[in-house]
């Protein structure tokens, strides 16, 4: 027994020594475990205070611009109800009317039972409480104040309905024609002021209209914190161009504005009702508004639009 134990002990020592002397050379193969990259998932998606675990199957919309954007991105079939003002594209007119953000038809919304209700205007808290208690989530989207914020709006809507993976590509694709148009408009006006009423209400860069038109040139009312200018201040600014809604004649402005360089040179752009509607409800269709303005500028610069005089205007009105 003693001899057996002795042999076993000696064998163990030899094995330990052999292991200790083993040398790892450069030729010794080293196993590398390949790490697996995490798989990107389209959901959940978080926008503002809301988190979406999956795309909503049905939606009611109380803002025309949002209705248009949802349809443009390819999710129009999800809309089961719309506001009284949502009239584009034509296909949405057959959807149930749900009132408006200011006066939502709460009973109609509850009957339609959309999974999600979207608005770009505030909805009374009491109405939201009733609507959400019935099982419909409410998403209030902040109105964009610039082209960049319009892109964010497209991106968020695309993410909610299509997931986060492809949302940025879809948003860029939808807005690329508008971006191209704005690049063409860059700086063509020099300086301008957009006057929205005879009492000289103006659009600063803090509004979407003022910010959008700034793509054409320097908005001299851009930093204006007031809602309007005095005639004296407008004369002091003396913009290269004036922009007016087409329902306002330059002759409705104060007599002193006749001294403006823009008036003397006939450099006045009139925004049609259609163009103003696109600015008030911003979507990618602003592209056509850009080209409408560019066409007017070209016609004026080429002398195809004569400088209007007050006498000629009165004769036309007779």
C-alpha cells in the first residue's frame, strides 16, 4: 500500500511540473468568441411624454397639416376620423368628422374609438380627460416655427406610424423637394418685410411665416418682439421688398409708405390665398409656394409686372 501511494504521489508531482513548463507560443491557436451586435428594433418609440410600443392601428386627426402629413407618409388608411377643416387629400373627406381642436365632438370621438387622437392645437383639458378615459390616447404636436421644426414633425409622425429605424429616411425623402426649392430661393430678395395688415402687423422670425420667408432674404422684422411696426420704423428700415397678402392693396397702407424704396420700385410680392394657406398649414406642399414667390420675383425683375400707380389702380377699379 505504501508503495502504491508513493507512486501515485510521484505521478501527480510530475504532471504538475509538466503543466507548469508548458509554453504558449505565437503559433498556439487562440479562440476568439465573436460578440453579437444588438439587433435594432423599431419600437418602442418615444415622442414627447408619450411612448409607443407599436404603431397605432387607428387615428383621429384634428389638424389639417397633420392629416396631410400622415397621408403623404403612406399611413392615410389609419385615419378613421378628421376635423371639419381637414379637406386634403380628397380621400379624407369621407372620414368621420370629429369637430375641431377648439370644439372637439367628444361623443363622435368616443364612438369612432381611435387608438390615437392627434392635434396641432390645444384641446381643453376636460375634453382630453374624457377622451382618454374612453381609451383613446391624445398626442398634441407643437406647431413648427421653422423648416427645421417641420422636419422634426415629419420625423416624429413617421417614427410613431412606421418605427424608429426608417423614420429619418422617410422624413427626408418627403421634404427633399421643399429643401431644393428653398435652396433656390436663398437670399434672392435682399431684405424684406412681410406686412399682414394695413396697421402694419408683421411676421417676425418667431413665427413660421416670418421664418419661412427668411429663406428668401433678410427679414427686417426678424428680431421684432412687437406684433407690428410704426410707419416711422418701417421707413427707417426701408426694405428692398414688401410682401403683402393679395387682399391688401399697398394703397391701404399709410400715405407715408409711398416713400419706401420697395413701393417706388414696384418690388411688392402679393401672396395668394392658396400660398398663405400653405404657410399657415405647413407641409411639403410649401414647395409650390416657394416657386410661386420666385416666379413673381422673376416677373418683377424682368419688368413683366409694371409698377402700379394709384391712378392706374383707381381706373382699374372703375
